[in-house]
């Protein structure tokens, strides 16, 4: 009788523990999935707002060359900052033209030259039917920080609907996996 009750108790308790752990694991996965989707939605929203803002297109001619005046560059950076919002949805924003120029907005602002063929994601993005692409996490080692980032890339269209560049918005991976503070 003692053996029967021991086996019954063991079976019952182990089944209950497994159910609780599976339920807990399921809740964790749902929460993590929701956090990742929210973060990707935030950086997607930033890239959409940049892509469809007439104020972003204003300083450029039909050729979309990022080599623009200092005054226009400052206005563009201020616009990116306001689009990104006070809660900083994207940790950094890059706007690329197809000539190899990139306007970067992160801890600092710079207009740099990047070899277009060094952007491995560009060909994939241009061939995509969706006109946006979520990249694999990359490790960025800079003087002010070193961290893993996930990027969302979007084709940048001019006012005539022609692709003339790309937008990259990125967020630190650790912010994807930390619960939001209330």
C-alpha cells in the first residue's frame, strides 16, 4: 500500500510540476516575443517616418546625394532626432545614398563615406519584395560603447517613388531582453 501511494504521489506531483514549468516557460516566451515585436515595431516606425517625411526629402534633388550643405545637414539631423522621439526608439539611425555616403546619427552625428559593396545587406534589401529587412544581430565596437545591435533596413524612396537609398535603424539587443521599466 505504501509503495502504491508513493508511486501515485510521485506521478501526480511530477505531472503538476511539469505543467507549472511548461506554463511558466510559455509565459516567458510570449513575453519575450512581445518585447521583441514591440522593439522592432518602434524602430520600424522611425524608419517609416523618415521614409515618408517630405521634410527629409526637401534638401535633396532628384539625384539624392547626401553631400549637402552644413545648414541642411543640421536641419536633417534635428528632424531625425524629433522623429526618433524623446524616448529614443532607435539607438542609431543611418541614411545611405547609393553613392556611398552615409549620414549617421548615434552618440554623435557624422557624414561618412562607406563603400557600397561593404553593406552586405544592401543587395538582399533591394531584391526583397517587402522593401524592409531585419538583420541578424551585429557586434558594434565603438570608442564610446561596445554592444550587440539588431538593425532594421528599409529602402528609401524619393518623392517619385524611386529607390534612392536606404535607412538603417537599430536598437541594442539587451534592450530587447530587458523588461520595460514602469
